[in-house]
């Protein structure tokens, strides 16, 4: 019998002897992975959604008066010195009027008699399309308000703040569920292995008396943890994928999910979740073996 | 070392001893003396009987030889390895070469006869066919071929004892220790067990059999090491073992 065949043989025997506990452990690991990966999936999609929303995001700095090109360049320089931005566009009174006309389309008649200079000139600042810039928009707008000639600074302040709070909350939930995943998987697997060791106390003693190598004794217990982690994580992800399919089918059409373009984990992230779950269970297993066998 | 103790070491065969004990004492807490200044050698390929009344120290001696216990004092060497200084890996390797039939069997009641006997062979990664053949052979010799797939818990004491002996003999180890191997057996089973021991002995295995069963001592011309209250009182010549044994007792 080869080394690995003997280890598999022993593991099979262990699993048969403690199948009830094994199923409970598998269930707990699956549930932990499901909870964590659910929130992680929501978080990733919200973040991705946030990035899309930023395509339209800009800060409008209304100016008291038109400024000359040299002044425009100076203001742009000051803005770029303060933070990195995508682009800075100057909109004169005339350009603003034309834009409004374009937006009104057939209703442009309402502007008749108003003259083309009633709109204030402005500078449009397009922040960088990354998430950290979202949190910096408030700071940037406060800075822009201090620039000479500025009459008003406008952006989707309340929406951005709510979005910021929401992402912070999600991040907290993801971190908490990640912590929960680590605690439950490590603890539960370590506890199960300890039960296995206790259930097999006589057998392990007999093995030691017969001269079994440490690997022969520890190998099946480590493999047990590995299988629990791998299968538990796999079941967790399969459950999540089923849930994802159900939700996307049920809520297809215009709505929240379409707005976010909700997608599942990439193969790389799925593999990383599987690996993490498996490694945590192997860790729990090793922890328990060292304690129980005092090796 | 005193002269009396040196006398107990077989100097003629000192070049190739399997077991050497020099002034070995074992004291259990608080002050129970199990062995006192015991010196002996057992040569490679030799078969010896370790005799004595209950509590004489036979089981303790066997436990020291297979390194389940450590001596309080003295030196024990098995296959030229000092058991008081042996590493964990060295101990594992040594134990693979010692078959032990324990007095309390140390079998696993939930596992079948086959699984119990297969354990020492699985540990050294024997292939499945070899394991099955060897288990069948041993069960045949010991007269319990029909018990192969029965859990140990459902066997009689005598049958369990034979399984314990089969497990000890499974790898045809260089050294086999048997503690009261015929204690629960009828005459026929005793005969089968002794046949197995003789077969192993013929193949070169060193056997140390702790017993007070006079019937198995009488039939063989093997050296007797007789213990009394933890002291070695007789190290007989194989040629007149029975007479010495009777006198010793």
C-alpha cells in the first residue's frame, strides 16, 4: 500500500466513524463561506457600480465672472496641485447657454428674450474614476470654494455621502463576516478534529505502539481538515451561485440589479475563496492535532 | 556492576544481542519496586521464557523492552539501540520491528479482525494483496479463519488473544514479545500459538514469552529467565530448563 493510499484509507475510516460530526462541520463551513462570500459579492458589485456612476460625476465651480485663458490655466494648475483630477473644463457663459439650449431641444423657445449671458461661467472638474476619489470629493469641493472668483460649488453631495456611508457599512460587514468565517471555520474544524482524536484515542495509541510515523497519524487528520475546507467552501460557493442565479432570474429587467450590472465572482476570486477556506480548515486541523496529540 | 549481575549476562553471545538489560530497576510512584537491578541478554534468534508469579515484574520487563516505559535506573538496549536515549523517529522505527502481544490485547473493538491484524502492515505501507494473504495465513494457523470480518468486540477472550498474537506476528518482526500469550486459551489453541512461535523462531525471530503456563515451558528446550519480586533469580541453560524452572519456583 502506498503512503497516500494508506492515508486515504485511514481518512475514509475516520470519516465513517464520525460522519455525523463531519456533516455538521461541513454545513457550518459552507454556511460561513456563504455568509462571507454573499456580502463580499454585494460589496464588489456595489463598488463596481460606484465606479460606473462616477463616469457622470463632476464638480461644477460657478464663477462670478468670465475669466481669461491665462486665469483659466492658473486655476487648473491650482486644482491639479491640490489633487489628481481627470480633466478640468472651462465653460463660458455662451457655452453654458448653448448647452442649455441643446438640453431643452424643442423647448428652447422658453429661452427667447433672456439673452445668452444670463448663465454664470463655470469650471467643471472631473475627478479620477476610482473609489478613493469619492471620499476626496468633499475635500476638493471645499478647496474649490476658497478659490478667488468662485460663487458656488455644486456636486451630488447628499448622494455621494449616502453612497460613502453605504460602502463603509458594507466594508464593515464584509470584514466582520470575514472575521466570522475565520473564527467559525478554524474553531469548528479544530473542534471536530479534536472529537475525531478523542473518538480514535485507542486507535492512535495503538498506532503509536506499533511504531506509526507522525505523518501516518497526522496525515489523515490534516486531510480530513483539507476535505472539510475544500468541500465546505465549494458547497458555500455553489449555494451562493444558486442564490445569485435565482435573484438575477427573478429580478431581471429594469431595476436595482440591472442598474448595478450585478455579476458573480471571477474564477480567480472563486479559487481564492476556495483556497482561503481550505487553508483555514487545515490550520484549524493542525492547531487541534498539536494540542490533542501533543506532538 | 556486581558479579552477580554480570553472571546474568550471556557473555558467550555478547557480540550479537537483541536485548541487553544492565542493572535495570523500575520503581513506580510512590515506591513500588517492579524491577530491581535486573541484568540479562537475549541473543538474536533466541527464544526465551520470562517466568515468574503474578507481580514478579514480567510485564514491566516487556514494557521496558518495547519502550512503553522507561527504566528508573540502568540501561536497556534493543538491537544495539539505547532506549533511554533513543529519538522519537528512532523509537518509531524500532517499534515497527517489535511485535508485541499485550496481556490486555490493546485491540480496537470496533474494527474487524482483519483491520486489527492489518494495522502493523499498513503502517509500513505493505500492499493490499500482501496484507490480505498474510492475514489469511495467520488466521488459518491460529484456527480462526472464519472470524476475519467480525468486529473484535464480538469475539471471545480466547479469540481476541489469538488476534493480538496474529497482529504481533503480522510483519514477522525481528523481535516478538508476548505477554501471557496462552492465558485464555484451551490446549488446542495453545498448540497453534506455540506452533506459530516456533515457525517464527525458525525464521529467525527473537522471541521473549512472558508466561507462567508450565505446559508451554515443559515442551520446549529454551532458556528461562525467572523473576521473583522484581529480581532475576534464574537464568537457566536451555538444556535443563525444566528442572531449573521447577527448582526456581
